[in-house]
C-alpha cells in the first residue's frame, strides 16, 4: 500500500477512536461550558446556551453521567461549569466527586439558564456564554465534538477559527477511504501502529457491554434479547452491543471508545466483532485486523452522511460490524462489499430521534442487518443494482446512502426536531 495512504488510514483511526464518558452531545456541551467557565475565572451567575436543533435533539432525553440522573442542556452545562475539567475534553465530567454531584443540583436551582436554538445553519453548533462578576466569557464548538472555533473574554477574541472551514473538523481527508482500500490496509497494517487504539476499544466497550447486561439499565434491550432468543453467538453479538447502549444512554459512568463522534457507533462497530472473534477463537492479530475493517467501514459510510442527521448512525456501524465479521470468516473486498450493500439495503432509513434508551434497540436492529447481509452473501444471495437505492458498485451505493441521509432526509430531520421540541 502507498505510504501516504497507509499513514492517512492510521491517522483517521487516531482521530476517530477517542475515549469518551457519556453521550457525546451533552458531553460536548459540558466541555464548552467548562472552557467558558475557566475563561471567565469565576462561577457564573447566568448562562446563555445557544445550540443547533440537532444538539437539542441529542441532549434532550439522555442522562448526563455523574449528575444523579439529570437530563437536558441545562444539566449538561451545569455539570461542565461546576465539575468539568476542560483539559479532559470528552471525558470532561469523568472525575466528578460525590460532593460535586450535589453542587451541580444546587447550582441548577440558583443559577439562570437561557436555552436558545441557533440559526447559524451549522448542523453541529454549540455556543455557551457565561456571565459573572460583571464579566462574560464565550466558547463555541462547530462541526464536531471538540472542535472549538471561538473563545472570548468580555467580547475580546482569545481564539478564533473560520466556521466554514471548521465544519468538517478533521485533519485527515475521509475521502481517501474505499472498501477496497480499507481491506488492503487491514491486510497490511503493522499491528503495533494500531495496537493501543484497538486494545482500548476492546477493553472499554466490552466492559460497558458487560455492565449493561449485568446491571440492567434503561429498557434492558440486551437482557431481553438473550431472555427471548437464547445465547447463541448471533444473539449475543446483538445483545451485548445493545447492552452497552442500555448502560451508556442511561447514566453509566464507564467510558467508551467512540467512532464517528458517537459512543453508540463505537460500541456497534466493535462489540459484535469481538463477540464473534472470541466465539471463533481467532488470534489477537486477526481480531485487530477485523476491527480495523469494521471501524473504517463505519467511518467511510458515516463521512458521507455527516456528523448529525435524521439517519440513525448505528446503521453505518452495523454495516461496519457485518464487514468486520465477514473478515473474520476470511472474506476480502468482494465479500465485504456485498455484505455492506446487502446491509444498507435492509436498514437504510431508520431515523435518529435523539439519544435515549431506544438507541439500544436500534443498535440491535443495525447489527442484525449487518449479520443478515453477511449471511445472504455466504448463502449465495444478494441485492442487485436497481433494487431501491442499491446501484451498481459498492461505492456508488454508499454515495446514494450519503445523499439520502444528508440531502433527502434534511426535512425529516427538521420535522423530528420540531416534534421533540413540542
């Protein structure tokens, strides 16, 4: 593989497979709030929260960890202000003390919070302005969860980036990815170049999946799947991924390794592949290579869709998981391409109506589509160009999915947000 292309693939994995504690949208709000509070240098008396509709959608119904079950934008902001460590980025509220949990609740009672919807046109936009002691401070994040574009103190810019350039927010171009290149990279990658990233993903994401099954968070989708359908590897792959989301969406304080800015997508892209790898007894090296396939296929699909949309991101990650499991069974570019096409034909169009307990069920559905897409091809069956949005060539079909999610479902996204705000 070309050296520059190889290095880009490694860089993409390093940029995407990041540790995070809690649902990433409220955590991004907490991060912006922590930066604003540090810039102010005092505990704010009043906070203005101005965010895009998709941030409202993804913060509204999910529990903010380390807050004793609180939900919503004000709770996420208060957690970042009272107990946030801005240096920790997506683990900004991972080290909250019991005393600080109480202080967050008390602060919510006494401080003023104004929540407004941004009209900037950016899908991912968080602006936090804090006021106290006659001074103000401002932090704005655009494009992705840690991409700060502006910090101000009393209206004076301390840091400023162009928002139009920041919308993508990534240092490495995702446009270099194709299914063929991803499999080529997985075949040749020096494991030590990705070992720390993949090891951490295995450790973190399996730990929260096991916690979800053991403790029974939320709607208990993971537990329900096993209770209803048994303990085969086919069921466990779905159930453990769902259980990780059960825990994460409902306040579990364990970290996850995210993919494409999402912990749910990170769990979906990794846990089913690990479950199958352990069932098959594969080597650590083969498991790592399969996880490289799953993660990069997920990123490839999600890049055309955008960071936040009306299209459920778990669908992309379920395709990634199916691709990674196909690789475990010896599949290469051809087999993986057919698995991806079959999977997107099954589940494309599943909506995202924000982060919440039902995400676990959507993850189970996405993993099912990935597994069925794989089994279809193994049994000599497939969907063909002309079947709905499926067209000739895996890359052309992936482009169609991006257009569907990004352009075709833009009005759907607005309607979902309107329904949720009501």
